[in-house]
């Protein structure tokens, strides 16, 4: 019997499902929900694309010898050919020549080649004289082109790297701007009565389930402590991540979490042990009520 | 491959062997296991090539998901059989491993350049993660540990492990989105 999950519960477990890091029961429940939920299915597919990229962080061992690679290749293609035969698959290929056919064609080519040889010898003498001069010029040009190509290739690779970095940066900035200025963004203001009077704004992008907290004037937590962000709902407090302010007391936290529009009661930040807690245990640092 | 031409499998194998072998070798200790799992992966690709649907994701994701699943099956079976301690695994981490080069694993220079560039971008993205988030990701991805097992191993509450893994994945997803587009 597979337990049934709410959309929020399933959505929160999609990252772990993509990593195959859920226990079997929970994994089955998440996948069962995703089968019937288009948004979760799409999200899971996108997360799996990200997970696949992690393979490129693996080492590529030099001890993977050509012997091993060729051995596996030979076995695979032999198995595949046998499998295709068993399944009655006929692959259309150009017929290969028999040895006798091959020899006959070679002999015919030789006869034709000799007939042309005399003419070719004459033509070749003329061409040789012209060709030596042309070749010297071509070789010079080729060297120049080779140098230019090496330079252009290096320049292209540098440009590509720069473009990739800039594209990543721009996408991140675009995502941030959309998350705080989009049409479907709600805002919660967080305040505190503490001496230093920290302030914060939480932007909730309903259409993307995106959350962006921008805070100022936060004191630095004590050693071994961290700030933890909570989404307070009538059903409970949802952990939205831990964070630390910079030296000026500023911080920005971004999270993705699907929540029904009318289920947010408040947004809060508490002081917790480093690494965060499943539920708030520490002092409230800053709080904002969600206005309906 | 879908038409049953084994030469297509050979071409596919030549294109993807380096990355599949690299991933499987990172996850398993025994060279025999690595060779078996690499072969099983490409065999499954051959047998299930008609199930691949381009609209549902890239070939790369399909192939690497199969490779990792087969390697995890082998890893978990070995663990059960030997009651092997995961502490025996090496101390390498994702970011340092990304230093390794593809050039020794493929004869195709353009492929080596592409792989090395991908590896470099992923290293940058991983390097930007906080250490505890990167650790949760490593233990889940390469060691095949569930979140409960990671919590047990690191002594952290399960909720904390879940949060770390979510945040790590969300950040990586943002950073690597350009690579996902070109993988299609």
C-alpha cells in the first residue's frame, strides 16, 4: 500500500527523489503523486537533468585502458548482433563484395590506369613545373592560416567561457528580478523590536512558488548559531532554509516551495543551532504577518 | 539503434563510454564490477532504445540515469553482501574530482574539450555550495545513501539533511541551467 502525499509534501521531496535518496516507501509515494501531477512531473524531469550533470564531476580514471573499453565494445556489438538475429530484425546494408569480385574490379581499374598513364605523365611534367612554384606559395599561406586558426580558436574558447559565465549570472539576476517584481508576487514585511531594529521583506512569487527574503540590519549570530527562515501556516511551520548575514547585516535567501495562496499566516526568522532545526527552538529575530 | 543495427550501438558507445565509465568507476571499487555495470548499462540502452522519448528529456539524462541506477544496484547489493562500511570509501569530494581530465578517456579532441568545459562549469557551481550542502549531495549521489542514512551517518537531524539537499539542488539547478539546454 503506497501512502498518499499532499502536493506540498510531494513537491518538497522532488529533489531527493531526483537523486534517488528517498527511502523506498517515500520514493514510491512521491513517484505515484508525480504520475498524476503535471507540475510535479515536469519539476522532477528538470531536476533529473540537473542530477545527470553531476556525472561530469566524477573522475575519469586513466586506468580505464583501451583493452577494457574495446573488450566491452566487442561483447556488446556481438550480443546486439545476436539479439537482432533472434528477434528477426533485418538491417538493410550495402552487400559486401566477395574476394573474387573485389579482385576483378581491382584488375579492371589497373588496366584503365595504365592506359591513362602516358597522358598523365606528360601532363604531370607540365604540372610539376607550375606546381612547385604554386606549392611554395600555398605552404606559406597555409602556415599563416594555421597561426590565425590557432589564435582564433583560443579566442573563441575564451569568449565561450566568458559567455557561459555571463549567461549564468544573467539568468540568476533575471530569476531574482522576476521573483520580486513579477505580476503574481505578494509581499510580507518583517519587523522587530530589538535594539538594532532589523528589517526584512519577503517576496512570494505565486506562479513560480518562489520565495525571496531580503533582510537588512541583522546582527551576526553567535558562534555555532545560524538564522533559520520559517513559513508559518495554520498546519505548522515550514523550514525554508538557514542563512547568515554579511558583515553589514544584509542577507538574501531564495527558496522554492509550493503553498496554497491563502495558507500563509506569517513569515519568521529565528536564531537556531548551526545547521538548522526541524522546528523552531530559538529566539524570534524578526516576524511579519501575511495580510490577506 | 531502434532499427536493430548493432553498429549504431558501437557508435553510441564510442560517444558516451568516457562519461559512463567515469561515473561508474567513481561509484564502485572493483574494476570487474565497473566493467560489468558499464556493459549492463549499454546493453539496457540497446534493449530499451524504443522506450526513449526525446520530448521527455535528453539522451544524456536517460543514459546517465540508467548508468547510475545500475551502479547503485551493484553498490547496495555489495554492501548488503559484505556488510561493507561506507567509511571505507575514499575522502575525495565532488569539487576536487572535477579537476580530473577527460583527455585520457577519449580519443576525440572535440569531445574532450566539451567534457572538460562541462566539468569545469560544474566544479565552479559545486564550489559555490556551502560545505555541508555539498556533503549531503555527495553522499546521496555517489554513495547512494538515502536521506535517513545520511542523517544517521552525519549525526544531523533528518529535517536538516532534507533542507541541505533541497537547497543544494536548487542552487545547482540555477547554476547549471545553461548546460541543460545544450545537453538536449
